[in-house]
C-alpha cells in the first residue's frame, strides 16, 4: 500500500485562479443587459 500526499505550495497561483474566477463571475452576474429579463418578469 502506498499513500501520496501533495502539498499546495503555490498559494500565489491558487489566489490568482480564484481572483480570475471572481472577475469572470462578476462580468456574468453584473450584466446590465440582463435587467431586461427582470423588467419582463415584473410586468
């Protein structure tokens, strides 16, 4: 039996991936074009 443990040493790289993901999600969620759908649902 063999167990392998990998340590995440690249915290800087992980932080950059998380920041990039947050920026991309922000562009999707904060899209003014989607306000049209909210107006349609309200009427």
